[in-house]
C-alpha cells in the first residue's frame, strides 16, 4: 500500500483497511498491523527497536488525530482516522461473513479480561471460532506454553493487547509461529470489550 512518512514512520493511506486485511487472509499473506498515534511516533524516536518493528509492519494505520492532521497538512492526503479498536471490530464483523469458521485468538490484559472479551465476540460473531485466550501477565513457562498453543492452532487473526511498545515487539518476535495470520496490537481494547 501507498505509504507516507510521519517522522520517519511509514503510514499507509487507503480507503478500506478491513477490505485489504480480508484480502491478505484470503491469500494467506501474514500481516502485522500497527495502529499509529502521536505518542507512538515519539516513543519510536527514542526506541530504535520499536521504530524498526513499525517500519517492517505490512500495515500501519493512522489511529490518532495528530497523525491524521500531519498527513493532511504535509501531503494533502484525504485521510480518515481509523482507530485500532474500530478496525478490529469491523474486521471481525466482515470476517464472519466472508470466512465462516475463521479462527481468532485474544492475548493480553489482566487475568480473565481476554477471556471475557473473547466471550463477547463469540456472541457477537457466532460464525467465527474464538479458539483461545491468554492473559498478558504470566510466567516465562506460561509464555512458552502460549507459543506452542499458537503454533498448533494457527489462528487466522491474533489480537495482542499488551500496550505499546510491548505488543509491537512481541508480535515482531513471534509472528513466525503463525506466518499466515493477521497480528494486531490492540492496546487496551480487551478492557473495553470485556465490559
Ligand atoms: N498489559 C498486559 N501485560 C502487561 C502490561 C499491560 O497485558 O505486562 C495490558 C493491560 O492490562 C491493558 C493493556 O495492556 O489491557 C494496555 O492498555 P493501554 O490502553 O495502556 O495501551 P496503550 O495505550 O499502550 O495502547
């Protein structure tokens, strides 16, 4: 996709992000989605690993109002703000129709939060298959187990809600476990979906 540089970070501008992601799924093209706001670009300036991970992500969407204004002023681009949580919600709803039975995994948040968010989505989109959840606070042994589970299940969509930059770094390190999946860092979205 077409990218514009925001302080050295490429941001992809397109009219239909969920549609693009559904196409990735159809073609089994593994994708890391970063939802970029101004706070993250500033973190990336201080944190080279984070900057590198965002630069390598297949899709960087303008999540924050600051990023959107920057793109409008500097490049005269018609850019719509696309909050990460909304992208995730639209993706799940469209995926339910386009790929019945698609497997979804929720990782992150305080104990029980991902499970509650997963329960909410299993009700909202019953034709999808929520195949697993894991809290974001755990021992190294539990994390090893989580990785094994992901490798075995091969979910099509994996939401990672560990906060920035933890979730971005974790995805970059572990996406090889499910090379055909869409991996999205969703921050505190599980806290909202869990009610
Ligand atoms: N979190 C986690 N493990 C940690 C630290 C944080 O799972 O070790 C979760 C936390 O419970 C919360 C989310 O990460 O659900 C961070 O949410 P926040 O809205 O602060 O994210 P950001 O603003 O960084 O996107």
